[in-house]
C-alpha cells in the first residue's frame, strides 16, 4: 500500500489534491487492506482459529479496521509530520479549541446513554464540513481522529450494558460510517486547499503581470470584446494625457 501510494498518489502529499485523495483511498484503504484481510482470514481458517462459514464476517471486520486506520489514523500522522508548525492568533486558537470541543461532544453523543447506534452521528457533519472549508486537510484529518477516539471511548464506557456481538456490530456500523465520512471530508478539504493554492498563484501572476505593464516603455491598453477599456498603463497616461480612471 505504501509503495503504491508513493508511486501513484504522490506519497505524503496525497492529500493536497482531490484526485490524489481518491487514488490514496483506492490503493491504501481498499486494495491493500483487502489483500491483507484475505491473506489473514485465509490463514486463520487454515489454522482452525476461525471457521470457513465465518470467513465473510471476519474478513469484513479485518478490512474495515485496516481501511479505517488508513483513512483516519494515517492521514493525521502524515499531515502533522509534513507541517508541524502551528501559527494561530488568539481568535484562531479560540475557534480551534471550540471546534475541537464541539466535535468531541458530538462524538460522545453518538453512543452515549443507551450505547446504541442513533442519528446523533449526523451532528458531526456540519462541524467536519466547517473544518474542511475553514482549516484544511490536516485539521480535517485531526477532527476525524478526535471524533473517532471520543466515539469509541463512549461506546467502551457503555460496554457493561452490551454483549460482545452487539458491540462488534455497532463498531462495524460506526467504522463504515466513518470511512464514508473520511473519504468525503478529505476530498473536500483537498479541493478547498487546491482552490486556495490556485487563487494564490493567480494573484501572484496578476501582480507580476501588473508590474511588467507598469514598467513598459510603450502604451499598453487592454479592452474587452465590447470595446470597454479594462487596462491603461502609466505610459498610456503619459502619451494620451488621460489617467487610468478617466480612460
């Protein structure tokens, strides 16, 4: 999985563009864990530690666990290793703390009380979307990590009222939900980050273009398709006698 991601999805930089996030998902969260689960469960059945009739259930549990790790734990580690510095002002820091607390509370509400799967999990979606838009891939991955940790802890606190089969079923449901949310949020965060990068590059290019025109020795006049003047450099002002605003 690591080899394929490094080769085809830009390795640790896989979370900078949406298409690379989808490649990472296919290689590190689908293909590699599927191979791992197949080999592992087949070995367990051959060794008599699992029955062939339970192959599908054990395989699904194994695959969901590995896929969840690849989509929730690995991105958090990789993104923090890539950019360790945190530069927040007081307002930004307060917003981050409040957002982390809100996500933690939403995660606790998922299994709190009766320890059963409910619709409370959808409370986390607006918070995760906000994180993806406002903060970027690293913080979106961190938010998913916090949500997962708090939710699992909430379910663990309710384990006394649940049997092992019920708890395992709840964990599988929760893992499936988180995998879908993780793919969506990581892709969304990467799309937002990609757009911000494009806007910065465009602004830089526009500024460089403006500096070139301002220093040109010839009059440079730009017009749109309707003949309306959209650009009038300093040399044009000197030659024609009109300011840019007047033109």
